[in-house]
C-alpha cells in the first residue's frame, strides 16, 4: 500500500504566506481593540497639540518597537507551530508504516499487535484524513478474499491441492485478527468517538464469527455490499445517518436490526438471510430497498415505520414473515414477491400507493385491521391458504382482478370505496358479511366455487351494506348458486 508523504516538514513556499497572514490578523486585531477603546471613551475628537518633544518621540519609538517585536513573535509562533506539526506527521508516518507491516505478518500475535497499533493511531490522529487512512487499512484487511477452491478438472495436481490447503490454513489462523478488528470498530462506534465521523468500507468483507454492532452510530453511512456474516450479526438499536449499503450481502446466522434507525437510504437488494432476520421496531426515514432479497428463515418487520418508498419487489420468503402494525407512509412495492409460508400483515397502515401485483402466498395470509388509504393493486395474485381481510379499510381503488383464492377467504366488516374483483377465482367459501361497499364495485366474471356469504349467521347487522356490486345478480335478479346476498340487493 503506497503511503502518503506526511512528514515532509515545512514547505518553504507556504511559510511566508502564513507569516504574512498572521501579521495581517494581528494588525487587524490591534486596530479593532483601538477602535473599541476609542468607542468606550465616548469617541473623543482628535485635536492637534503642540510640537512633539524628545520625551514624546522616545515614547512613540518604544511603542513602535513593541509592535514590531509583537509581529516578530507572531512569525516565530507560526514557524514553531509548523515545525511541531511537521514533526507530528513524521512520527505518525513512522508509526503507521510499522503498524501496517505488523498487520501483514503471517504470525497471528504480530498481526494482532498491528491491529491495536492502528486503532491507537486512529485515536490519536491529528487530522480526520489520517484517522480515515487508519480505518481504511483495517477495513481492507477484512476484504482479503478467501483462497479459491482448486479446479475439479483432471489437471489438478497434488501440488495444487497442497498449496490450497496451506493457504486455507493460514487464512483460518487469521480469524482472530478479523474478529478483533470487528470488535474494535464496534467499541469505537458505540462510544462517543471521532471514529463515528469516518466512512467504513466493508465491501466484500468476510466476518467469521459473531458481529456485535448493536447501538453503534454511523454518522457517514457505510458499505457492506457483498459482505459475508458467518455468525450472528447484531445491528439492533444502531443509528445510520447516511446511506447504508448491504446489496448482495449474505447473513448465515441470526440477523438483528431491531429498533435500528436509518436516516439515509438503505439498500438490501439481493441480500440473502439464511437464518432468522428481525427488523422489528426499526425506523426507515430514507428509502428502503429489499428488492430480490431472500429470507430463508423466519423474518419479522412488526412495528416498523417506512417514511419513504419501501421496495420489497421480488423477495422470496421460505418461512413465516410478519409485518404486523407496520406503517408505510409512502409507496409500498411487493410486486412479484413470493411467500412460501404464513404471512401476517395485520394492522398495517398503507398510506401511499401499494402494489402486490403477481405476488403469491403459499400458506395462510392475514391483512385484518389493515388500512389502505391510497390505491392498492392486488391483481393476479395467488392465495393458496386461508386469507383474511377482516376489518380492512380500502380508502381508494382496490384491484383484486385476476387473483386466485384457492382456500377460504374472509372480508368480514371490510370497507370498500371502490373495489374491482373482476374474473377472480374463489376456490374456498368467501365471506363478506357486514362488509360495506360505498362506491362502484364489480365481481363481473368472478367464480365462487364453494359459494359466498354476504349475509352472516345472525341476521341483525350482519348483512353487507351499501350498493350491490356488479356481477353478483343476473338480469332476472338472481344471485349465483351458493351466493347468499342481502334481500334488498335481489329485489
């Protein structure tokens, strides 16, 4: 790694300019103080006096010499400061070079010494740029790639295999070094430290064991794209002031982002969560992208808030996922997503446009008590298990056209401003008792394979209200077979 020339000492081309600037500053200060004294003495008028005598002339000369001496002292202070600064940088360069050399050693103990030396250098760095340089070296060590597996072709030799095994053993022996770097970074960022002003580049980094980044503060964001977390990854209650990038990262153990705060954008596109993933209670003030992410374990987003666009398009969920009580203030995109097991989105508030087009739910799905305040697109969806929209409120257009409900579906006490259920296939029995249709709603072309109830078991107050949706009654005023409608709709 090429090292910057930090210890060059004084630069003769800049020193005269600094001295002149210091003189100008000192002269300006003297003038301002004189003006303040004149103002404090009620601005006395200047009156020409008698001719200056020898005593007065000597006093003026002494004052002039004092001013000159003061300016000379100022110049000496500037020169001394520059010399001290140059010496500090020279010493920093020597320590930095030694620490980097230790970090690159094959001996674990020596490498650990280099890690701690760089950490202390960053603590004592005289400038933010030098501190960032130390941090960059520590991050770069985590980006050292694992040895590539030898080719499985016939030309593989014993020599190739032996070299690979040696490289792998060396890499594994440095696991403690990588773990120590992660621990040092987390400790510095968890406390009040100038490290929080640094930017951390963990592009393609490899974290062997558990990583505890809980409660840390990233003031300048960070880059974890392509990183691998082999153990537990804990970012709970962490704060990210700027954009944080996890694109393409892989989490193999439990992942925790509970109550984390994201003031900037969050990018988790293409990320894979092999274990459980929890974002419960997290707040996303910037846009949040989970596009094409893979959740192979159970996941939880309950009580989270999304202030800007939330992109979950194309996600794949292998186990149960929960979005209970989540607030989406802006657009929410779940197009082409696939949920293999149960999905619980009850009590959600979708304030912006919401899109679930072409999404599929393999097991039971819950949207009860959810509010859709803007248009919601639920076209061409597949609901394979029991589906619940009880007490849901649709404040604008709700498009279910072309969707398929394989099992039973329940819309009890739901409110529709404008509903579109054209060509929907209801495989199980559909329940719409006590629901209300205040605007134009259409079930034209829909098929109720097991019937539908728009009237509940207890007659008082259980009938669906509002105007009769289109497609439920034929020209003769008859409902489809197995579809129970309120009497006033068939009159």
